[in-house]
C-alpha cells in the first residue's frame, strides 16, 4: 500500500524510519477533500494528521484483512482523487 501510494505525485512518507501497520504520508494538498472523495467510494482513506503534523499529512493502514485487490483499488482511487 505504502509503495503504491508514494508512487503518486504529491505523496511521500513523513518519516523514513521503519513502520509496522500504520504509516504517515505527506500530501501536497489538504487531506479533508481527498478523504471525502474516497469516502464517496466507500473507502476509508485514513486519519487526517494535519492538525498534529504541522503539514498536510495522512495516517494510512492496511492489515491482514485486506486483499491485494483491496489495496490495488485503494491506490487507484487515491490516484484518481489526487488528479
């Protein structure tokens, strides 16, 4: 999930260190409209960290309950919303 999202223009990791399930991503735009767009597609896009990170940032997570198809769909929807 992280590699796919970070391949989208305007998305990068906030921290370079190791992570387990969750990772903070920095966006080049406000997070709220992106999350609203994803929610319209029944995708829970993450948690808006902007208030806490001092930049436009999003906490994302994928656990063992998500299939490769789920992750691919999330990445595709995220990429479309970023355009």
